[in-house]
C-alpha cells in the first residue's frame, strides 16, 4: 500500500501544482538569490496601480532548505553588494547588456530594498556592504518573509527535470510533480558547490529550448600548485598583483590579498584570476606572474634598495624585505630560497646586477600554477546562457516567448566583492518586473 501523502513525509507526491484550476501566471525555477528576487519583484506589482489582477507566482526549488549560498557567502556574513558596481567588474557576455541591467536596479536601490525589508547594510572600508547583523541568515530570512508577505507560493524539494511549452502554457515536470504556468523564469544558478542544489539541470533545460551555452568553467576558485616551497607558507597572506598571460599575451591583471595554502593560492587576487586559468585549460598555454609588491615599479624599488644598502651596508638581504617592505619573514625566506639567493648575504655584497635580478623577480615572479580546485570550491560559474539570446530590457529569451532568465545561469561572472549578488538582485528585479508586466498585460 502506498503511504498516504502527509506533511511529515518530505518525499510526498506533490501531484499537479496549479493555481486553483488555472496555471500559475509565473513559475520561477530556483529559489536562490536571483529566484527570490525575481519572485519578489514579480509579486510586488500592485493591482491598485495597474488596475489588473496581481500575477500568481510559483517559486520552485530542488532543495528542501533554500538559500544555501546566501548562508555560506562572505564567510557566512553575506557580502550583499558594493559601493561602486561597474560593467568592468564582470566578465562574460557583452558589457552593454550588463550595464543596462545594473542601471535598472542599482546598488543604491539594493540597499534601499534591503533596508525596507528590515536588513540595513553596513559599509566596510573595502567598499563591501554586509548586513548590520553580519549574518547571511538575516538576508535569507528577510527575503523569504517578503516573498511570503507578497503571497509567492514557495514549493521546496522539487527538482524540475524538464520544461515543455504546450500551446500557450509551460509544463514543468519533475519526479513527483508537474506544474503549469503561463511564463517561466529560469534562475537555477550555475555548477559551483553542487551540494547547494546547483546541478546544471537549468542549463539542460535552456538548451532544450534551443539556447546556446557559452563554455562553463569554475570561477572564483583557488589555484593549485605542486610547488612545496609555496605550500609550506600555508596561512601567510600578502597583497599581490597577478598577471595572466595566455600564449605569451597578457590577458588579465588582478590585485588584492593572496593567501598561501597547503595546496596552492587563494584569497581575492587568486580567486579573481582563476576564471582565466580554468578557461585556458592546459598549464603550458598560460603563465601567471606575481608582483609581491604591487604599486611599486622596478625603478622605484631599486632606488629604495640602493638607499638601504648605502645606509645599512651590513644588513642581511632578508631584512630589506621584512624591515623595509614589511613582508612576513616566512615569505621572505621562501622567496629568496626560490631565486637561489642567500637570505643572510649582507646588502653591501649585492652588486647592481644581483639587486636588479632580485627586484625584477620580486615584481614578476612566474608562479607555477597547475590549474584550479574546481566547482566543489568555486564561488561562481563562468559562462552559461548566451546573453545574445536574451533581451537586456526584460531578460526574456529571444528564442522562446514567455521564457526568462536571471542570475548565475547567464554568461556573467563578477569579481569578489558583492558583485555576483548584485548581478542576481539586478537581473532578478528586471526579470521579475518584466515577466509580471507581461502577465498582467502591461508590456
Ligand atoms: C562559498 C560562496 C561564497 C560566496 N560569497 C559571495 C559574496 O559574499 N558576495 C557575492 O556577491 N557573491 C558571493 N557568492 C556568489 C553568489 O552566492 C552567487 O552569485 C549567487 O548565489 C547566485 O545566485 P543564483 O540565484 O543565480 O544561483 P544559486 O544561488 O545557485 O541558486 C540556484 C537555486 O536553484 C535551485 N535549482 C537548481 N536547479 C534546479 C532545478 N532543476 N529545479 C529546481 N531548483 C533548482 C538550486 O537548488 C538553488 O537553490 C558566493 C558563492 C559561494 C559558493
């Protein structure tokens, strides 16, 4: 005998999800940052203003507990946005598309929105905004509460396996349910941290509708090195500038803190450059050069070296790095070992050529990087649904009327600093507003 459907059985059959006897006006697939924002924006359409019936919104997620990434983000503090968000903070599809979407819902509007739902944000000196509570849980709870207040119907534990358009309706099917809707927004995210629900089904669904997918690779993921001299520095962090060269040509430069780990390099600078490493593939096609003292030129540093040598000729070469430049001792030891320099050599014994070589390598060190850690530790996915096949004013598919996209499923990836969530809030708001306008006949 089949067990009777019960609220306590999480695997209970869901059956057919309908809005009474009618299909939902809008089904949003994926209840992460972009999906929650889309559903809230769509349900915020006021019938008093439009004079039309408010659209019914169904929000589906494969996970029983939603919002895992919001909870884990920013070291569980959730870096919601940044003071300044520009298209140049993103890689992926065309910049004018990204610009249009960011301007339609700006970081200022994001802050006002969160304030209005009871989550004031505080600014840190780095330009990053966090909830005043320093907890991603506050952000997630407020979004869910707002969606509930606006009568969004949230169904969790339902994995949408495929979607078909039959006549004017979309039919969404999973193992234990079927849902009917007039319009669909895909907000299923990418492939990173798959245990959070990002299993890539959304990409397959987009493809089944004829959408092209730009090559997907992990991004904002640590770099790996077999170099034991760097691995032993695990825990040391310093400001660097990393330059990425592909087939000898410089393609990108990223600055910020870099953290040495037991397997390689992490921290914002390494994470930000990782999308290029992952996209390039074989290590013999790329090179990463590190400047361990960004902001300083070879000329400037040579002059400082000369000044110290003149004043303190008996000082050891290591002290130039630790005392003059203020770098960690462990790092100075490791760097000098790597370039075959004796850390106890007195400065007076360093000739001009030796000093020049030392400084050149210090500002242009070729790091041995064999690849990236990958999706299991990637904050985002680079690549995704090709922006050329979506309308930047509405986020609607140019191929399938009534199908929309928002968030990480699209070919847009931001750098570290709140830029990825801002993309979710902005694209989710644009998608939500336009799908609702279409649903109530105002588009
Ligand atoms: C460790 C970590 C830290 C981060 N920190 C920050 C930060 O501080 N600031 C920042 O800006 N960004 C940060 N990010 C990136 C940010 O979390 C993402 O850019 C953002 O969550 C993307 O939102 P999304 O809604 O598009 O996708 P997701 O958050 O991945 O949500 C997609 C949802 O869709 C559901 N889903 C997928 N497929 C289906 C399906 N077929 N049927 C039903 N449901 C489905 C999934 O279960 C999931 O809930 C971080 C990411 C990670 C992993």
